[in-house]
C-alpha cells in the first residue's frame, strides 16, 4: 500500500515494519531503528483475539507518546472487543471509536 502511494508521499514516505507483540527484543530493535516518539501508529485487524489484548497494549505503550495518534481499524467480530478499549483506558490511553456500517 505504501508503494502504491509513493508519488503522493514524495516528501516523507512512511516506514512500515512488522511488529511481534510481546517480543521485547523485537520491540527494542524497532525502537533502536527509528527515532521516537512516533507521530502516527497505524494498525489493522488487530482485535480478533482477546487473549492478545494485553500484549497489544504493551506494544502500543512502547511506541506511542503524548501527541502520537494511533489509528486502529478492525472488523467488529464480538463483544469481547470492549475489553481492549477498557484495557486501553485503564492503561491511560484516550480512546474514541467510530463505527461504520458496510464495506
């Protein structure tokens, strides 16, 4: 997707990396590779497994700071997704949801 939009991103193309949640060595390597804090963190389809929410929240905590915008897109699959937002609020994140029907 980044390559498809390269012309529109002439001045500063985003960097895209895979992140292994809960792998502290992998997180540390990514943090060493990039200057932080990040301006924007984007994730998609991350809320499918509620058992992984704590690891996801730890990963987000490592990469976001005051002023970072984290955008997470997901397909609503189950009511357990509410646990993610409750955990995010308990961890000090400000959250907002915008539901969209259709696709």
